[in-house]
């Protein structure tokens, strides 16, 4: 991972993607040409219940191929001061964002106390989305959190 320092701001990057827990592993996936699509793990849900060979059948699946992020169930709620009950109710994408924000801070070599209460923020930009009406790719606005 790399960061660039300027007098007025800092940039850090981190990621968690199928087949890659960080940027180094992601580069390895890309440079080797490896396919990171795997099969949905058996513990995710009942494949027997959801299987139907007809792709048009609603609420069912005919394939288990997916880009799966490993260890998504290993969120350390106590580390972030979140109760187990609250953690269960938080969207997994929000839990992942918390973990990645912390990894970016660690990668930068910043002590958490040095940024607490500061005037900075965290910007997360999700991948391009397709709008259902136009079908064209759009970029959602970045979300500053301070």
C-alpha cells in the first residue's frame, strides 16, 4: 500500500476484494490473471433450498459462482466499541468500511489519537453504479465523514 503526503492532505488506499485482502494481494490477482470468482460457501445459505435449474425462477439460483470476500463474518465489534447486539444490526458493508478505514489509518502510520477531533475526514467512493432508468454508468458522490 502506498500513501502520498502533501502539506494540506494525505491519501491512503486500502481494499478488500474477492481473492485479495489488501492492495498487494489484489495486484497479485491482477498480474497473475487469476480468476477470483469462486463458489458461494456452503455455510452462507442452503444451496438445496435455493437451487433451481431455471434461471428465470424468482428467488432461486442456478449457479453458486460469485466474487466472495473472505472472513466477512469476523468483524471485531469490541475493537470499535460496538456492542455485539448493535454489530449484528449493522449492514456488513458498513462493518467492512469501518475495518478498511482503520486499515488506511494504520497504513499511514498515524496514531489514532493524532486524528481524533481533527478537521479531517474519510472519503469513500463506491464503484460506478448503473441507474435502472438510463442504463448508463454513473459515479455516486463521495461521502465525507468527519
